C-alpha cells in the first residue's frame, strides 16, 4: 500500500537529515513551528497521527481513499518511507509526554512516486490539524519540503491529485513555485462537492533548478 508499484527503493543520498533537522518556521500568529522526523517508536504520537489522518479521510475532500485505514495500513502508507511532523512550542523530546492534540500542527510524508528509472521523482502527502488551521503551518511545511526532498536524493516532485476545489492547497503550491502541468477531468467524488465529479491538477517541481541556481 506504500505505492501503486509496491515497495520502491529510495534514491541514494550523501546528506544526513541530522544536519538539517529540526527546522523552525515562524507562523502567522508568531508561534514557532518545528519540523522533525516522526519517531515510529513513539506510540502516543503515531496513534495521534493515525487518528488525525483517518479523520481527514472521513471528511472525504482531500485524499482519494474512501475508507478509513487500519493502523497497519496507516503505518505502511504514511510511515513506510520518510515522514515528518510539525509541532508548536519546540520539538518533541524523547521521554516527555505531550498533549498531542495541542502540540501537533501537521505532518507529511515523502516517498518515490514512480519505480526504477523514475524513482528520483518523489511524491508528498500533507495534512494539517483542524485545530491549528489558519496559522500558515501548511505553507511552512511546504517550505520545508523544498529542503527535505532534495536532501533525501530526489530530483523532482509530482503531486498527482490536487483537487480543483482545494483552494488552500493550490495557493500554497503555486506560491512556492510548483507548476501546474496537467488536469485530470472528473477525477474524484468528494464529500464537499456532492452530486458532481471534481477535476484534479498535477503539480511539478524541479529541484535541480534550485540546486543549479544556488
């Protein structure tokens, strides 16, 4: 379930995320958002992320899945490659307990979008906590993605299904310089658009152009 092509090896990289993370971003209300890798051994955190993502699926407007995931399906889909969480008021420290409902701003994964000769092109899946929407954490996570994904060895990114009525997501990706390279007509049955099929846009970002201009 981690990929339509099965389990795909990640590209090689010589960069350690330990030299990059954590990343801090200033949000709209002055709060600092901190991005770090998800610790898969942190059962409380993973359980909270699992519940958040299933609630997102239940709302039925941003992801294509129609059914809630089992815990094992979630771990395979969201934690099977590289996954990151953004938190408020500093990073999650080992051995500390938190109110994750308040702590977690959002999360995203990065994994290959295609196999083999095209596995240098990644895909990312994002969601923000409903409790903290409107603070700019989606944009902040998108900004970190432009650092994290090339550090993981990817040369480009494709977002396969950005639904045409997801205005917040479209604003983020276009503000960050993603190019809309295609439209899939009548792509989805979404709960926020009953009785109609919603188009989806395909967005692309070329990380090599950023590296070449650096």
